């Protein structure tokens, strides 16, 4: 994807009405283009292989292959494709599995429509985006195995600059925007992000964002 090109999205949901609603919202953003639609997870994987979108927006519950399995398979086959999961409050138990499968975003079907475009853009830029209304629930889904005090101890190993970067990761901000916020070059931000993941022993930006919430450095 070039800077001027629209974000290419694969949309997968087994409910035609939901697909139509999401498509209509995305159509209102000239910087986003829906390149394919699927009614189940198996079809989503096949269309991802064919169209190679920037972002795969997947419902969790779909026939044949659900969104979790489809997202994990898309990430395995096409690591450059960001996976964003559409969820509801009643599906918290699936979120940890989605993270393990490489999902980088979580959006509520009942959320503010503006979150949909914001989350897709963030995912396309390499950021982790958690819908503000489910951020705390994501933490709870992870089992709270690391309590606030323990999370604060883990974050304490970071330098002040790394803590600043981690806080912005927790807000779902891309490397480019972090660079602008902190008056750094993007390459330096990437170095900081890599160091943060290593120091905190987390696998991806989503887990880093969750730890930032746990430690209390993100509201």
C-alpha cells in the first residue's frame, strides 16, 4: 500500500445485513476500499489469498470456518495482512484466542461507526487498535494473571522514552503518528517498539497495549 492508495479491506460476516451496514460506513471514507466480501471464514481465507487486502475485517461467528480460525490462517499465509475482529460484549472469551492468532484490532459491532474507520486505518498502519469500550474487557479476558502491581514492575524496566512509546501503543497509535507526537523519526520509533516487545517479553503490539492498560499508563 502506497501512502496515497486507499486501504484495501476484505469484509467477512455471515449476515448480509451486517455486511451491508459495514460496507456503507466504509464507503463514506474515500481512503478505504472494500475489495472483497465473504459470508464465511473459508471463503474469507480464499479471497484474502486472491485479493491480498491490507486489512481483513472478520466477524467471529461464521459457518464452516469461524473468524478466529480464518484470521489465524490469513496471518499464517499472508503475514502482511492485518486482521481486525468484529466482536460483541458477549464474545469476550474469544478475544484471547484472537490475539494468539495474530489479530491486531478489536471493534464492537455496536460501537461508534467512526471507530470502524479509525480501527481499520490504525491496523493498516501497523498499530494495535482496541475499541475503547472493550479495552478493559480485553484485559479481563486475558485472565488478569498479571495484576496491576506486577504489570507496573514489568513496565519499570523500560526507559522513560520507551514508556512514552508504550503509552501511545496502548492508545492504538501507529508508528508514524507516534513519531509525530514525540518529534522522532519513524525508524527510531520502530527501534523503540522492538525494544519494548523484547523487554516486556510480549509477542505483539496488542499484548503490549494490554500490559500498558494493566500498568495504568493508559487511561
